[in-house]
C-alpha cells in the first residue's frame, strides 16, 4: 500500500497524466461548483469556507482522474 501511495503521489505531477486530469478537473469541478455554490456565487455570498470548499471541488476530480489513469497504466504494463 505504501508503495502505491508513493507512486500515486508522483503521478499527481506526471506530465503524462496531467493534461487529461486537468481538463477533467476544470469541467467536472465547474459543474460541481455551480451545483454546490451557484446560488452563493450569484448572490455574492461566498465566504472563506465556501471558497475553500470550491477549491476542493476542483481537487477531487483531479485526484480521481489521476488515480484512474494510474490504475489503467499499471494494469496495461503488467500484461
């Protein structure tokens, strides 16, 4: 498990994974931002806590996408 976590950590900045993960994070993160904070954005009611949650809204799809790419890459190279 520790080896996978180290590999995952390195994969977060891997130039092979970054472009796709970044695009997915932008699209999915924006959709989630609008769903979760759209009302507050439109009404200028964004607090510090909401901005932090908004930032995390973009991080989660990035992490999930990199994880998926890493798993796919690892399985492909084992065969």
